[in-house]
């Protein structure tokens, strides 16, 4: 852990170590989908420096065992911590589901996942009663969202739907392709038939599908996406911990990927909706 970026926080209690406000925020994901979270954070917190790590050499995490996912997540976190981040955002639903508690045990800086924020947002409406979840197979199999929702509110009817074809369709930039609408209908129709009032988009790729989803879903179904909700949750945590960057600072973004390719750079531009600047190659393990 990079001791030079830490200080004793006056309001954090005795013996608590907190990062300095000027340190960057660290984000990691198995690929570049987590950049949708980064984009939402940049819009909400433009003064924050951001360091993003995409483990593109080892994606997807969703097909790996929980033990392997925890190992990868630990290596991702160590990479960010070695570079002096003040907080870590696990911008990956699979890694949040399997590794978040372990990362919080291991490290003393704030570690934030996408699931808790999404659940908070879904249940912000007191009338939410029938909740649908679309996600990768790994996230649905983990039951992380289902469990978190059930713990927070009894009597909920929760329907999880694995949607494995959506990530490749988004990465092919087939957002407006008829095939994408057809696949979405296949996944959504059973949920609509069950009368859902809320649909949780439990994958960081899915915010790009929101315009299509709004056309396909009944108007009264509320959408909750993991990018916007995570950004809002992060803002609240930074305010609570007194870790916001100076208001006159112009936030910068630095992107690191474990495997560089023209395809990943093009995806990064699409998820950010702007050029990411120079992308660096990350080497994990000995970082």
C-alpha cells in the first residue's frame, strides 16, 4: 500500500487511516464495460482524478470460479492501491458479487461495489414490489442481487434473467440493430409477463441499451442502471468521508488495460463517448 498518499483523518476516529483528497479514485473491471461507470462519475464529479484498470487479458470474469474471481480482483485492487488511489470502485458486477467482502477485509481504504448502489436505487421507490434483473450468467448465478434485495425488503417478488448475448451485441456496436431488439424481447417478455415494475440493469454494458429498452418496455417499468446508481452512491460516500477533491480541480482520466488492441481502444471510446487519451498497458502481479 502506498503510504505516501495516506493521512490520519481528523473525523474518521482514532487509528483510522484515510487517503488525501487529491488522490485519484481507482476503478477496475474485467474489461472496458466499467467505463460506463467512469463516464457517470465524470459527469457527476468532474473534479475527481480517475485511474481505471480493465483486465482485458483475462475477461470475462463471469465464466470463472468464485475463487479465481477473488484472486483476480485482489490483483486488480493491488495495482490501483500501489498507485495511490483514495478509494476503489469495483465497476464489475461479477467481481462485486464474489470479491467485495474480501477486498473490504483486506484493505483499509473505501471499497465500493455496484450491487449495493443498485439495490438502494431500486428500493428507493416504496411501491417497488416486482423486480426483474438482467445480467450475465455469473451475476445471476451468484444470487447477489436477489439476496441483497430480499434482505432489504420482505415480500418482494424477484425474477433474475441471464442475458449472455447482450454484452457481445453491445461490443459489436449493434445497439440499434434489429437482432438486438429481437434478443432483448426474448429476455424481457417473460419478465414483463410476470408484471415487473422495476428492471435492474445488472451489467455495466447495459446502460448503452437504455434507449432501446425504453422502446421495448411498458412505460410504467422503472429502469435502474448500475452506472448511474454507482456514481451517485460514490458521491455520497466521498461526501460522508470528507474525501471530495478540491472544487477548482480539473479531473483527469488515466486508463490501463492488461491487453491492448484496436478493438479495446474503440470500445473505450464508445463507452466513454469521447477519446480516452493514451491507454497504458498494465502488468498485474508485480505491479
